[in-house]
């Protein structure tokens, strides 16, 4: 079939634009990667691993409360301490650390990649500018970093949720023997979609990290202005802890319902037809309170976890970057 002169003319006219666009994208990527620093990856990973090892039992409690939708197979807990005591009596310290391996991998990778991407994007946006980034620019940079991180780490979070929600005390009766076994079985039985359950609410959840980082950056900057110092001046550990705690509480209070939706989608004991189905059924059966189940143990866990992570990150990154300089 022939090609009309008009079509040939359009193709010819549009042809030079493609290399130009390609060069522009390549140049932007090169500029972005020029701001990449492995020190941020190592520092973030260190903070995530340390905080997870210390506080994983509270994460287990949070997830068990988040999915407590009345199914008979689930243990009934009267509160956070009762939950921890019940798990301890059934399985000892090992029970409280169910799912810790993917949690360490997930938290380490998530925090490492998050700081890695966030600092690169932030430096890229700051390039050639004398003025500091605005709160909105911090928010967008953090959201972009969160989305990129989630694309890599979502399968790890699915395996962690599945391992945490194994209620049988007998190891031989458990569906999954560990992180790798869970990854393989989920892939074989459910394919790639199974490994990416909860991804959509997880994307909405990037707003959590974005709000947290925006608040953290703004608090640090305003505090340093109050002290008549540069916005990136180093703080002492207590000051970092205060900034991290306030920013985390603000982010959790703003976005917690998505975590309930995500955990229920990843739960192997119940079936939902997507995030909208979770929202409808939770609202119908449990009301608004259902979207905030597990929030108290979550706050008790994530606030100190965030403080540990940020203090370790700030000190390790400054140590590594100082060495490089």
C-alpha cells in the first residue's frame, strides 16, 4: 500500500524532533545521575535496618490489628499488650519476630532507596538556583522518590504481611517457611499481580512519605533560621529526634487509612476485588473506626523508628560524605 505525499511530508517534518527530544531526556537523566551519592543509600539503609530490628514486634501488632475484620480464624486481642503477650506465650520471641527478614530487607531497601532518590531529585531541582526549594517542591521530590522506591520494594512488603499473618504456632503447619519461600509460592500461585498486591494504595501512600519529608525539611529550615544558621546546619541528636517525631506524627495522622487498605489487600485470609472493595466493605462493616485500626501501636512503633532512622541517617551520611570530601 502506498504512502500519501501528505503522510510522507508529516513524517519528514516531524523526524528531526525525535533526536532533539531524546537528547533532552538523556541530558536530564545525566544531570540527575550526577547528583546520585551512594552515601545516602548506605546511610538510609543503616537507619532502616537498625530501627526495624529494634521495633519489629510493634509492627507485627499493628498489622494484626489492621486486618482484624472479625474472621473466626483470627486470634482476638484485647489490646496491644495482650496481643504481644499472647504471641509470646504461643511462640516466644520467635513469634514476635515473624516476618522480620522481609521487614529488614524492605525497611533497609526502602529507606536507603528513598534517601538515595530523594536527595538526587532534590539536588537536581536545586541545580543552578540560589533560592531554597519550597515546601511544595520538597513534597513533589519526596513523592517521586517514594513512587520509585515502591516499584522496587512492593514484593518484599507483600511477603512481610503474609508472614506476619500466619497464626498457627506449629511451624510445620505454616503456609510459608520464610521470606524466599513466600516469594516463590506467591509468584507460582498468583504470578506478578500477587507480588504487587496493595501497590495502588501503596502509591497513594507515597503521600505519607512526601508529607513527612516536607514537614521534616521545613521544620529543620525554620529552626535553623530561628538560630540564625544556614538551612543545612547540623543539629544535635535530640533536635533531629524532635523534628523526625513531629513530622512522622503529622504524616501518620494525615494518611493512616491507606495502610489498613493495603494490609487487607495483602492478607492471605480474605479476598477483595481491589482497593475500592476494601474501602466499601470496611466502611459498611466497621465504619470510620475500621480505617484507623492499629493506629496506636503504629504510632508507638513508627515514631521511635522514624527518630532512630533519621538520627542514624543524618550521622552516617555526614560521616561518609565528610570522608569523601
